[in-house]
C-alpha cells in the first residue's frame, strides 16, 4: 500500500562536511525516514583536511537503505553535497586512490600563489582545481589512465549507481575552478584551464544539467533513477523557495553562506566581484542555467562555540540565547567575528576577532549578546554585498542552520538588515531543495514554484530597531579596526 500511496516520493542523499544524511520527501513536502551517520573529516596536520572515501561510501549506502526502509517507495533520487571537496578512484575497482581532500584543506595555498604569478590563473585553495593537481603530483596511481576524479556529488552518484555514473552538475562544476561561464553554458570544462594545468579531460566527470536523468541508483532497492545533483548551498536556497529574482537565504552554521537567486542572465565571469561575492549556478535545466550570487562568512556559529569551549562563558551554544536575552542591549560592546579572517566583502585573511567598547561594568552577558549581534551584522554585510552585485533588492531574508533557532540572533539579524527574517521550518532545507529539483525532473511537481509553495516558514521576525544607520556606522568602524592585524595574511588574495 505504501508503494502505491507514496509513489511520488523522492529519496535525497545529502553529504555534508561532518556527516551523511538521507531522507524521503513526500509529495506534500513532509520528510520521513530521516537517517544520519556522522563522518567527520580528519586533520593529520594543521591546515590539512581529509576524508575517507571508503567510509563515505559505506555511510551513503547505509543511510540510503535505512531511509528507504523507514520511508516510502520513491520515484527518483536527488543528491546534494559539500562542494569542491575532491576524491580520486580507480575506474576498474571503484576503490579510492588516496584520502579525499576536503574543501577546507589549505595545502595548495602555495600552488594558488604560484599559478597566479606564473600563468595568471586565479584559484582559491578551497576549489577543486589545485586539489586535483596536488593529487596528481603526489599520488602515483592518480596519474594512471584508469584514475577518475570527482567532487563529493560525483562520488555519491558513482556509489549509488555501482560506478556506472561518472558525472557532476553545473552548480558543482561552477565552483571547481575548472570551468568558466562560457564552457558551463555548453556543459563542458574549460579547455584552456585543463590545458594550463595539464589535466586529461577523460579523468573528469561529464557535466550534466542539475535536473536531468543522470543514471540509475542500481545499488538501491528498486533501482530508482538519479534525477538531480546539486551543491548544498544551492539546494538550501531552492528548498526555501529561492527560485525568483531577489530571493535570498542565509545559512548560519559553523560558517555562514548567503545565496541569492538572480535569474538566467549569464554573468561576465566567474571570478570574485568587487563587492566580494561569487557568481554561482543555482541550478540548470536543459540548456538553461539559473544564476545567483554567493557571499561567505568564514565564522558564524563557531564564534558561539568559542564562547563555550575556549572562553567558558556559557555551558553550551543553546544557552547563549537566554543569557543574551536577559539584557536589553550589549551596553555598547561590539564584537567583530573574524577569528580566522574575514570573507565577503573584505576578504582579509589577516583580520582578527575584535572586542570593543568594554567598561568596568561589562559582564559576560554583554559579551555573549555582542557576539550574537556581531554575527548578525556580518550577515547584513553579506546581504548588502549581494544586492550591490546583483542590483536586486531582497524583500525578505530566509534563514536556516543551527543559529536560526537562536531568538536573539534572528532579531539582531532583522534589525541589522532592516528586513523581515523568515526562519526555515525544517533545519534540513538542503534535503527539501534536492528533493524539489529531482521531483520536478521526475514529474512529482510541475514546477519548482509549485514545490516551494508547499513550504511555509516557522516564523517571520520583523525589525524593531529604529536607529540602524547609527548602529551600522559604528559597526563599520569596528570592522576597520579588526582588519590588517596580521599583514602577511592580509596580503593574500585568492
């Protein structure tokens, strides 16, 4: 009976930075069969971030089977994953050739600097391009004609299809550094970049539309078709209804990402803009690419974790809300959350966390509130940067991630942006987005608009601040004092 009743359900496999999850999304957008397996990366040395491809394979199959067993028969599979993390395997055996390199891995910083000086190529160490060249230079088997490379979405599709699929989608390909806006419109890699890096295109996955019949998940019961692959931040945007120009969402987890949908006009390039944002492909359907802008905060929830684990000011992250709410203001204390540098719009890796306005009357309560407000002001910075780059106005900001459950923070974000803030009902917005993309592709919903209309926010918070311009001016002054603290790092530009 379940198979007949819920034949319109979609299975989503979502591989994040620290864990793997799967769930079944029904036609009414309810989520059932949610299953999670922790899979934290390892750091053998400072700056190195690796993951175990075999463990990821087992976790993907485990959660997918468990979700299907607890959920429903499904019409399609959607895949969403952390972006740019890189893994290589042997096409003959399906076995990884080396540990995967996580997107946070910084071992190629020197290569990025060298390639910019020698060849004029601009890469960031979090992109796939230099991770791939590092693997080829340091792992002999990676230079074999049987070596295959992919980002995490590619690995998941290969695992689910018993290695019959070697593909990635436009949204993931766009952040690898191996494609440009011209090649993406043709769903191909940049020939000039591959030539400059001496990369054989046969090792790379084919680029497919986000919404398409990509292959068969033959490793799963019923062998459902894989109908969507998408980057995690783009999935979160779609899952919160970000499918019309000017729609934006912000995810506040360990770090922070703000993504805005802009439309189908192709940007002039994929490089970082003067306002510090990056053009992204939100998704593609057929030959049409849907574009957006992305702004990045290097630390968000990790600032609260700093209060817990390093400063010992609060017992856990949840306690920050009630403690901060016990005072009506930070009493003039301002915190700039740049513990490991500052992303959009400044991109200053030498900026450092700054606490200003302290007096003899300052208490830990004021500091905790200032930290939450500082992250909120950084969120406003990201929003302003996306609006400057796109020329679009965001009427309402949608938010998800762990910090979206913190009432003081959400109110501070609404005040700093002077916009209503809609809190996502489901913390798994990425799951919904990947399901919507796969489901529309499979005919579960007629359009992304129809699917997104099924999701209402948990609540909408309106701004209560009246002197925002004064507060923001003080904020910008505080930011200026936090910048350039370590000149050598501030000089880095990716």
